[in-house]
C-alpha cells in the first residue's frame, strides 16, 4: 500500500472540524459521492417493477401496491437498517462489509464460528465488487437513453456517448473524492430538487397516490399477484441497491454527514418522485414505457435528460469510492498485496484513490455497456450479488450485536430476523435473473473471492515458513558478545527493514551467511502508520540502543504522510553520532515464492501459482519508502510453499 498524496493547490478555508458548518459541508459533498447511486434509481426502478414481462397489469391496485413496496423498502432497509443501525458499526472510522468483518473477528469467540463469519464477510466483499461494476454502466446508460425522447435519430449514438462519459468519469478520479465531491455535490443537490419538483407536479394532480404509504397496499399486492408479484420484488429491490455502497463510503465523510444528507434531502426527494411516478401511472397507465421522463411538462424534457445524465455520471461515484475503500481495507487486513493507494485529502483519512482498481472498473464498465446494450438488459443482471451481500451484512451485524455490543441474543436475533426476512425475499426474487445476466457479478465476485482468500492463505502459510527459519535477535547479540571470529565488522551503517522486533531480519542473516561481515553500526528499522494525519516531529522517531553497535529505530508516519525514509533518517543522532545517508546501506529482503507440486504442501498447486503471481506484482519496497536506489541492496531468496 502506498500513502502518496497528490500535489494539491491550497484549499479554501473550511468551518472548524466538528462544527455544524463543517458537518453540513461534508453532507453536501456526500450527496455527490454517497447518494449518487440510490439517487438515480427513480430512472428505472418503477419502469422495471411494472414491466410487462412480469405479467402484472398496470392498474390502480397494482400501482399503489408497487409504490407501497418501494416506500417500505426504503424505510426498513435504508432508514432503519443502514442509517440507524449498521452505520454505527465502524472500524476506526471505516465502514463497509470488510470493516464489519474485522469488528466481528475481534469479538467473536470460537475458531470455527470465526472462520465461518470471516469467510462470509470476504465473500460479501467480493460480491460487492462484482455488482459495483454494473452500477456506473446502468446509471449512465439509463440517462443517456433519454435522448431518444428528444431526438429519436440519436439512438445509434447512445452507446458511444455512454462509453465516452464513463471514460471521462474514471479519468477524473485521481483528483480525489474531496474535489469530486465539491464539484458533484451542488449538481446532485439540484438533481434531488428536480426529483422533488417532478414528484410534486404529479402528486398535486393525483393526491390519492398517498394511500400507498400504508403497508396494506404492498402486502395486498404480493398476496393477490402470487408468483408474479413475488418476481416484482426483484425490480423493487433496485430502489435500495445503494445501501451497501452507502455503508462502504462511510469512511469518506463519517456517519453524521451521511445521515444529515439522507433525512434532510435525499429521502424526501426520492419519496416525492416515486409517489409522483405512481400518480402519473394512476392517471395514464400507458406512461409505463418510461414514467420518469414522462413526469414533467414536455418543455422540461431537455432539462430532465441533461440533469439525469449529469446525476448518473455522479451516481457511479458511490460504487467507485466504495471500491477504493474496500481495496484499502483489504490491503490493511491482509487480503490483498500492497497496492498503490493515494490519499487525496488533508482532513479526511478515507478520501483515497487507487489507480489499479480505478482502471479495472473502467474496463469492466465499458465492456458491460457494449455487451448488454441497454439499461433494461443490465437491470436483468443487477441486484443478484448485492442482495447476497446485504444478507451477509445482516448476519455479521447480528454477530456483532451479540458478541461485540453485548445485546441479549433474543433481542439481536429478533431485530436481525426482520431484516433477514425482507432480504431473503429480495434475494429469492433476484435469483431468477441469473440466466439473464445475473451470472456476471457472481462470476466477478467469485474470482475476487478466490484472489483474496488465496492471498490470505498464502501469507499465513508463508509466515509459518519464515517463522520456522527465524533466529531470535537476542541469539545474534549473544553470539557477537561472545566474540565470533568468523564475523568481520566493517565501517559504515547498515539499515535493515525489520517489522518483527524480536526476530533477526532475514536480510541480515543472508548477508552474514554469504559475506560473513557486519557493519560497525546496524539499524533495525520499523515503520508504523499512526491513526492521525500527521505525526509531530518530536514523536516521529524512537531510538533504542541494543548493544554491540545495534540500534532499533521506530519511525511513525501519519496516514496522510508519504512514508519517505531518507528525510527522517538524515542527521538522526545515535549515541551522539549523526547518520549520513551517503554512508548508509539499506538491506532489503525479497522473497521469491516458488510453487511446488507436493500433496501436503499446505496449498493446492494452482493456488500456489496464483499467490506467486500476486506476490511478484506487489508494490516495490524501494519505491514505496523512497529509498535511494544506489544505496539499496536486495538480498533475495527463494521460498518453496
């Protein structure tokens, strides 16, 4: 993982951190980053829910029932589950299913239960990556398709325009979430105001749609329509697909700004728009062809298409930012090799940019648009994986309530069973989408799960091998104190990267074995990342004399600081003698993993091959710590796993 900070211009003065003004500023930025996905669901959710393919007639009873299901889905899943409950489960400020897995792992007793819950969390994270690739594609494509209402001759250009917009969106991600949020926030503010205005326009013409707020209509719809009504749930689910992304993006802005934005603007605007679409369909069932674009007066159509296009571009930001957060957490928790991660804000830790993930998502999104060709086709693939992720989140949250927050099991299970019942219904209704395209996010999620579990398994196995070959540091010091004539001390300073304070660095042992020399001064260097943006100079370095010319140096960087070693070590005094980097040699160990075809090696051979490839592609330590290349000696060794 890399903590690079892109060069930024001086940022405008912000309200004091923690103040209402500061929270409101973050809430505005959160509109563009967190709520873009769920905020563009009105474009297609009602249309897909009452699609003729479900065999449900567009009449007053069914319209009221569908809008009732939409309203109560938002209330129960988003308002209660995520906004009131799950957002409280943060791991050092970070959210998302992987952060929840870490919390559960720290509190759950019993290795078997822990293994099951950890595997569930890892699988849920992988599925979220898979479904996240569909969100930008379906959001932007559904808006650009509105051009057909303005200019029917534009149909051949819809796919090229969509692809161009997606490429531009991913290209600006390096500017950082903060910058993107400041640009997108006001645009999405206008978008939600537009949603509310469109809904009110229809609502005042048909206020009887307000009856849909009663759960009676939703339950009656399911009861009267049987299997066909059940299938409609798969499309109704589209209104809550942003829930997991909302939780994953919590680290970018914090819980309060996200809650302020939802209850202050997002939820009222969405509710008004869904009621407005219902009101339109009560008056004109033929509008089901595209109720969203037919809501407003004809003279507003150009504005609606334009604002929808801008909003759906922004909608993609929620899943992109969530993918960045999940990637960083996966690296920190040991599920992915070290990646290049760039922090883009001096005030908020979670605002990051991950280049490799960004470009991978872009390629997949462009491929989806080209392959599926329309938002309706993409809707058939959408929802399968994220419903499974929501189910897993509920199971993990229940475990956290019992083991971490010490709720009574009866209370925790009663609460979570309500969510599970709803989400199981959504999941079952979405399973039928698998042959129509729902297989795609499942395949992507399966591949990512394979990579993450393989890396975790491989690192665990490699750690056992290294531990078996480790020489305690005290053993080496005792050997030197006894006077080993085979070891020659030479002038200069050797710096060995050493995260394990009790063990001798493998690079030092390799140097002794091959060269039988030690420098007059040997520094064991450990680098730690603190839970604060910047570490004060007085607290950045700790030194300890070990004996025989050996020193332990611990360097602490803030999470917003680039972990550059040379500026910290230059001139550092050890026993009154300052370090001169021109006289220092940095020794790094590099392990090359060699798979072996042995039945009981600890991993299957094909997984060993995958682990070896991932290991070779991890970020280079010399570049990561900004070490002078001409002062670095890498001592490699091959390890059979």
